DNA sequence: TCGTTATTTATACAGTCAACCAATTAAGGT
DNA sequence: ACCTTAATTGGTTGACTGTATAAATAACGA
C-alpha cells in the first residue's frame, strides 16, 4: 500500500475514485470506437485496474456504458436549464438567443481543459446514428430538449409543430457533427481547411441553423 | 444437386449469385447493427450459406464490408453524375436544382421496391459518425461530391469557399439523418409525429438546407 | 482488539469469434 | 472421356469475450 507524506492514500472512499477512473477510460474508448469494438479488458487496462473491478462496480458492460452517458448528461442538462431560466427571466427572448443558449454550453465544455468532453461528444454522435441506444437519449436528454422546443414554439408560431420538431432535430444533429472531431470536412475540401476552429464552426452552425429554422414557416 | 424442369440450376455462375446473397445479408445486418456487433455467422446464416463461403468470396470480414459500401455507391454516383451533366447542359442552374439533383436520387431509391437501400443508408449514417471508415467515404463518395461543390461555388460566389464546404457537409449529414429511419424525432415529439413520410421530410430538408446555405454569405 | 464491510486480486468458465484447411462436388473446355 | 478450375462443405484452431467466484487486503466501528 502506497503512502504519501506519511499519510495513507488508500482511503475507504477509494472505490469512488476507481469508479471514475473506469468511467473515464470507458468514455475515451467508447468515443473512439463502437460499443462492441471495445472490450472490458481494453477499458480496465487503460484505467490501470484489474478486469474484475469493472464487474464489481458496474455489474455489466451495458451498465458501465449507461453510466458513461449519464455522467456528463447531467452536467450539460443542468447548465442548459439554468441558462434557459435566466434567459426567460430577463426577457428579450429571440430564436438566436434560444438556440445559442442550447448549444453554447457544449462548445464551452469542448474548449475547456477537460478533454474528456471530446470523447463524450463523439460517443453522442454515435448514439444519434443508431437506434440501439435510443432509450438512453430519451432518458437523459429529451426532457431538457423539450423545454427548448416549447420555447421555440412560442417564438415561431407560424411554423407547424411537426416542422419545428424536425427542425430542432436537424439542429441537434448539426451541433453534434460540428462539435465532434469529424474529419469529413477535411477530405471534402481536399485538406485545405482544418475544420477544428470551433469558434468559426460555431458561428457558421448558428447562422445555418437559424436560417434553416425560419425557412420552415408556412404550411 | 437440385434440378428444376429437367434443367440444371447449378450453373457455373452460381458463385456470383452467392456473392450477391452474402452482400445483401451483410448490408441488412450492418445497417441495423455496427460492424463489430455483426458476426460472419450472423451474415452467412441470414444468407443461408455456410460460413466458409464468406471467407472464400471475400477473404476477410473487412473486405466484405467494403464491397457492401461500394455496390450501391456506384449506383448512386452514376445517377448523380448523369443528372448533374443533364442539368448543366440544359442551363437554368439554381441552388435548389443543384441540391435537389444531389439528394433526390437517394430518396427515389428509398421509395423504390428495393428495400435494401433502407439498410444501406443506415449503414452510411453510421459511417459518417465515426472516423474508422473515413477512407471508404473518401474513396467512394468524395469525387462526385466535389463535382457538386464546384457547381455550388459558381452559384454562391459570395459564400467563402470554407463556409461552402462546411455547409455542404451539413446538408449531407441532414440528408442521411432524414432518409435513414432515425426515430429520434418521434421521441422528441412525444410520439405525435411518425417521421416516416419521406415526401414531407424531403420538402422540409430541402427548404432547411437551401436557407442554411444562403445564410452563409459574407465573410 | 475483533468482527464487519468495502474493495481488490487472481483465476476460471463457458462461449463466440475470424480465419484457415483438406476433402468433395460440379461445371467448362477440349 | 478427361483434366482443370471454381465453388462449397464440414471441421479445427487459438485467441478473445463477458461474467462469475473465492480468496486476499484494507479500513472502519465498537
């Protein structure tokens, strides 16, 4: 047992630290590869713990995956809801302010020093392209998303509700594609542009999304 | 050996039929699940052939996957290029006509009786959300896509080239999301809308995309 | 100090996996 | 009829999979 400064670092709460280490390693690997392409051994090796600890803390591989999704979903949803409430309170609501309030928290996290978010958004992009984990998106993201849709409905009364929902899911998809390190842009442009300047990308995404949404008016 | 009407049905070219059967089964399964979630046994069982035939015809699982991607990519690219050439010939080029020429062939195939396309587009949507198969998209799709981008550049001279490439990749992503049976819309709208009326979806997609692209003008 | 509990370890198990190979069948060309 | 080649079969192999379990270790409360 390792000691540091004469004080034990093997505390009773070490289990929580181990949990977080495993989740972080899993997040990184699940973001880079698919659920099935990553083995529990890959994860526990990366986390520098033994295999059986994954079973001990999470039971099954699916449970671990779920915890990975949930961890940052709660962070994101809390920020979004707080800012939405603040925006409603101070008045002056516009479509641009609403969409910005929804998307900006994710971009801020992407530019923070916590690089775990980069793996996480790649994981989200995978989830969105496959019905397998649809239930997870529903559980962890739809409630907050629907709050924003309700506001959007007030701002764009001339857009039929169905169009509006569709449009919002368009925006969702574009946001994920933009924020994830998707390298498809590079190849399309013959490598001339890098596609990783998030500030520039964000402005374009916002302009594209707003114009698109407003174009859904009329039946 | 089976006979039918006194004539042998076990011809020398049976190998090609077997190849197609395996590719079609693989396409369906790869579209529904990820590459790693599908085993060669799943595929050969679905195709009603023995396991070893997959190795014989394709060598490796990756090769089979590549052939699945390539088969319909060629079909799609040919239609797109023919129609683009026709559009250029007869003049009257607009952004709407150009984007429609690019997207419509895929929607037509989706509504045809060949239901293999539905699995194929789900596969494409997966490819686009993961860098693992980026090389395949490059090989089979970028050349044609760049033809359309070149035309778009002429039509929108006030949109910086970088914005234009980004915008086109936005459109690509939205097209795939729309055409694949993505059920995310359902849950967002509490199951009120079905999201599988392709004609309606296509009109919305087109409107959203055109407005988005045009909003990318000015530096 | 002793018993309880949480955490960690090493190992085992029952399957599935992709790939490979030798033997067999059938068809085509001559 | 004969030989060559394509196509197909069943079976094996060794690696890897997720999960389970018994034993070891360490911390806490009494």
